[in-house]
C-alpha cells in the first residue's frame, strides 16, 4: 500500500472523531431508489405495514443480532476495529433504550441479543471480524453514502460478511463513509431476503448512533420527516404525514433540548416527546413514544417475524451421535454378497437417514442393505435430527466403513501407482496400522514411520524419486508387504 494511503488511514480517524455526525438513512434511501433497480423493486413490492395497537409484553421479544466488524490493518496497526467489550456496551445501550427507558419514555419490548448459533448451526459469539485491507476502495473511501463519490456499495459490503437477514439483524461496523459527516444509516424493513437490510455504523459512532439506526430498521422515520429545513411537514393526517406518529408534533430539524421552547411548526411548546426523541438529532435524545412503540412492533410482525422463530439467539443443540456397523464384521466380503449396515443413534429420537456410498446418496431407509459393493467402497450414514430446534437441520455423520474384497491382505493402498503420497487402509476399525517400513526394490530399508494406531493412514513420499518400492505395514492382525510404484508425473 502506498505511503499516502497509510497517512490517510492514520489521520482520518482523529479528524472523524470530532465531525458532526448525521444519519444517512434518508439520503441513502433516496439515492438507492434512483440508482439501484433491485432496491427500487424491493421497495415497490414491500407489503403494507400493519396498523395494530400493541401494549408492552411482560417478556420482551428477542431479536438475534450479528455484528460484522470490517476493519483495516497496516504496519501502523488496526483501524476501524472495536473490541468485544465495546460491542457489549453498544448492545447494553441498545437494550436499555428499548427496555429500560428514562423517565417519560416507553418500554418497547424488544431485546437485542448477540447470536449464539451461526448460519451452519454452529456455536458463535455473534461477532464477525473481516480484514478489508486489500480493498483499495474501502481503504480510501469506506462505504458509499448517497451522492458522495467513492466507497464500496452495500452489495460489496455484504459480500465481505452477511448472514441471512430473515434469521439475524445484521449490524456492520465500518471504517468510514464516503460522506464523512455520516455516522450511520439503516434500511427500512421489507420482509425480503436481501442484503439491503440491517444497520451500518461508523466505528466512531456505533455506541450513540445504534439506537437511532435500529429505530429506522424497525420502520421509524425522523421526527422532522417531511420538513425541508425551513418549511414544516404537512400534518393534515398525522398517521400518514411527516413521521406518521401522532404523539409527536411536526418539527423542523433542530438541536433544541428545551421542551418548553416554542415549536415554530405548531406555535406551542415542543414537549418532551419531540425534544428528547431518539429519532431526532438532539443531543439530549433518550426516549421513544407509545405510538413509536406500536409502529416498531407492527414492523416486527409485518416484516421481521422470522427473527422470533429463528432460534439463533440460543446455543445450537447438541448433535446426536451415530455409529454404523456391517453384519460382516471384518468388512471383507465376497462378490455379490448381501451386506446390511445398521445404525445406532444416541441423543435424538426423530432422525432422517441419508446413506452415502462414495459420497453419493443411495438410501434414506433406517437400515441399508446391498449386494452392489466393490473393493474400496466407502459407506457413511449422515443423519438429520428433525426434533432439535435450529434454523437448519442438525446433522451428524457416522464413522466410515471401507469395503474390501481381498481376503488375502490386511491392508490396501490407493492410488497405486501414486505421485506423492498413498493412503493405506484396513477394512475394519478392529484392524489398525501402527507402523510403515519403506524398502527399496533391492531390500534396503529407507525409512520407518510410526503412527497412532488407526484403520486409515496417509504416507508421504514426496521426496523420493520415481520407481518401485516395498511398503511393510505393521497392523494389529500382523505384517503386510505391498509393492508400490511411484510415477514421475501426477496421476489423475
């Protein structure tokens, strides 16, 4: 990376810390409507919002969250990264604002929790870190914002890290925006599976911007929506004009923190609902109103109900254990012999079976029987535990049974001829390999290799010249000598 780019990375964060942060949601929304056909189509086909009236629940609805930290690294250090403890503080601030409001505020009844199950049903702490140092556009300009030039698109940001938005609320923590006055933006919910969803925050603004932006992600507008800076928004029908919230009066964008000050849009005092509102730009903002609560819960049930049933906020269930055996105990069979494979499952009652021969599914029955087996065939059973709660089936894979048709030998190898290494195997786990001695064709001992006893081992001969070798295997059944050929070219 060029020195001037490194200097830019060193200087910008300090300058940016003292910038006047604004929300980029409206600008980003307007720009995407004009320049992104996918986003336009998504908004045009968005389902209408619900219009129910909700009351606070005794137990809040839990929203699983994944935080993607997209940072930079160079010889001077890391930039744009924030610690796990900082993310924990951000989440605590978010939950206090939605569940433990200050005097005059309303309990929304939404609890945000870092996901504990990832998209593959594995444990996670809900924080993903991605080093984007190799992306020159991101290094120079960060994430594209509205009409400001430069920066990577939302699609490019999601390509770095994105989890299914129907199962997680995605929050991206980024280095900067192409408009450096912006502290973050969010997407209004639509109910679609899309990368145009979630919240994007500057790492310098994450803690104090997250509540405002999550409000947008649950369909709230700014308190000054519809005003142009000097002209107040219409208020003929407060349910469809301005911010569409009737317990907040129309206001201009302002930093006033005095509820008794006169609101030029109403010629009456602002009142605390407008002045202290999280969806204003006021530095004293700290509350949501009852009608904002209703709108957010309506958005939850209209567009985000899948978050309530994804179960990603809980640890993944413990996968069952499966083991298979063949009715021919040593797995050495005759031609056209009928062999039956039987599973034993521990830890789950409801199981879907998938029998695989050489990685291809051959049966979904509980027990698999066949006469169509060849030397070297591998049989595995993969199960899906349909009674375990997870957003994808909980899967387990059994041990592998390798079939042999050669009753004269304890060990088989493949490939033979080989290029650099061979794999040696015994047909039964009751027969294990513990050592290999390598001999030249004239009988000279070249190497002895000791293994942890196993029914399958790999042996590398990458440093040996092409030619004929003798491999002596020490097994639990006895010694086995096999002639092997190393080729001068790779075999396919």
